[in-house]
C-alpha cells in the first residue's frame, strides 16, 4: 500500500523520483528501492515526506501498516 501511496503523491505533484530524492536529501536509488518495496523508509524520511506532501506522519505510518497487494 505504501508503494502505491508514494507513487500517487509523486504523480500528483508531477515529480520524478530524482526530484523527490533531491527534496528529501537522499539518493535516487533509495527512492527507487522504496518504490519497489526493497527498503524500509526511516523515521527521519517519513517526517520529511509528511512535510513535503503536506500530510501527517500518522497518515504515512497508517498506509505503511497496510499490506501491498
């Protein structure tokens, strides 16, 4: 579910993974791994995403708690 949510957030803002990585201060390959479900997102990056996407950490954590199917 998180992968879908992240994809939707990026699309809404017409961003690329590279742009998201730059705004979060992480490597583009890390964003790619999040999108594939290969790496977990750390709490500091969840906080940055919440600010960037104008949402709460609770919402992101809730989405993360749902299974990707």
